[in-house]
């Protein structure tokens, strides 16, 4: 079996290709990194190192790579002959891969080949819909043609991955737990399981919201609060039991609305949260606050991890005070080089925090959660200045 995978970054090689390899696929990566491509074409393998198993080395073999810039015809041919196509490029980069992918699917259609699953594995709400839209924008395929040649489900993804150079080569350190949930009713065959180790569901919403609000939200809010405490590395923050408890309580607040809305059992949610915090606290791993907290404007969006959780909890009559403190901390996030943090700081200085809260979160002035965010912000600011 042959798989074409767009994106040879940490998630691409360290997560998705790992599952493809376990399923039995030979993998052709499509990536712009010529140095990495040359290495894979020279050795036809690379290595993963499992963090929790004393960095046990795992070989991913039967791999090759193509450049979408210098080898577009070869990329198209690989898609024509593929049994599966996947992506891990960050959803914002869909426009950059759309022409190559659409050209390959059109060539496959013209060759009379069967439909193929194109599975985007991205940390974005309904990434399958996003990818379809970008493919149609190219004008290379009509909506009817795209439907005729490809099944494009959305997914939810989660795995701890870090770049590492080991044994003189570019490797990846990976966690031993992961989650890849695939929207089965959008597959070519809803009863098939094209990737071993993935979970297949007819209700992706519950997994997407759990990942976004509980995992991403908990991680992000911990980072903003940790920054105010003076931490640079999130693992150092988690070494303090009180901090770990605070993060767990924040995640439980977000998890409470997920339980109400989607029917997760509380014990299941608590176990999920504990396992997640366990990953973040893994000894020997160093993950920076700067990486986790970057782009605060995006993370303060009403449909994103923090504000969405606060509003949903309010709607269900659930506690959200700790989430609101996490949101307040985001308005004080200040790190050199983060353009969005600098923009928020400038806006607050010019217009005041009162206008900034509504401007960035959409939360109405005078509402309960608005007032709580202001109170928490002023408390944080007072402590920071002392």
C-alpha cells in the first residue's frame, strides 16, 4: 500500500507517518525542506524516540520524499497511484498545498482511478471542510469532480512531539500516547479503517471541543498564568503541586460543559485530564511558555479555546471563575517577538482594558464574565507591579 503525506514536520513524521507505517503503508512525503527530503531519499528511513520508554528508538522505513516546488509532476503521479493521502501542514498552510493536491486528484480522475481518502490531520475545527474549500478555490476541480474522486473527512489530533537531533541525524522525540479521531461518514467507505490506531466516529464535535477547550485551553491558560509567575518552561511550573492543581481545576471547569453537552462521563473526563497533565509534566522534556502562549489574539477569539469555554460554562450555569482568570492573564502576556502580544499591549495602553476585553473576546461590557475578567486582570496587574 502507498500513502502520500503532505508535510514532513514534527507532527507529519512523528505522529501521522508513524501510524501510516504501523498500518503497512510505504510513505511518500511532500515537503519544501530540500535538506530533509534529501536525507529521506538517501536513507529511506528516519527514527522516532519514545520519551516515556527511555527514548527507545523506533525506525520508520520505506519512506521517500518529493518537492512540491521542483517536482510537481512527480507529486501528481504519486497521488494518482496512492491508496491514501494525508496532510499535517497546519491548516493555515492549506492554500500552499492546494494546487499540488488538486492537480494530483484531477490527474487521478482523468486516469479513471477509484476514489481515495484524503485525510487532513490538523489541529483546526473541521479541517476537512477547510481543505475542500481550498481545493475548490484552485479551479482545477469542480465540486462534483472533487466528490467523485475523494473522500475528505475532518479529524481531531493530539500527540506530544519534539524535534531532536540524535545519532547524527534529524529525529523526533514522541510521547507514547496520542489521539487521532476521524470523521467516518466522510470516508470513501464509512466502514473502513484506513489508518490503524485511529478512532472513527460519527460525532466529531465532541472530540474536537474536548481537545480544543480542555487540552488546548488548559495548556494555553496555564502558560499565561505561568508567565505571570515568572516561569519560562511549562514543566518547571508543573513541578509545583499547587500549580498542577490549578491547571487541573481549570481543565475540569472546561470539561464540565463538555460532559453536559456531549455526554462524557465525569470519571472519563477526569482520567483524560490527568493523563494529559501527565504528558505535559514528563521529566526531561522542556516546552517553552513562549511556544504554548504565542498568538494570544487568535486564542482570545470567541470561538477559540478560552472564551468559548467561559461562554459555554455560563450558558450551562457552570463555574467558570478559573477560566476567566486564564483569559485575564492573556491580556498581560508580554514577550519580545510576539506581534499579537505587542498589539494587545498597545491597544490596552491606548484604549484601556475595558475596551480591550470586548474588542478581542466579543464579551459584552457589563456582563458577569466581563466584570470577572476585569477584576482578575486588575488583581494580576497589581501583583505584577509589586
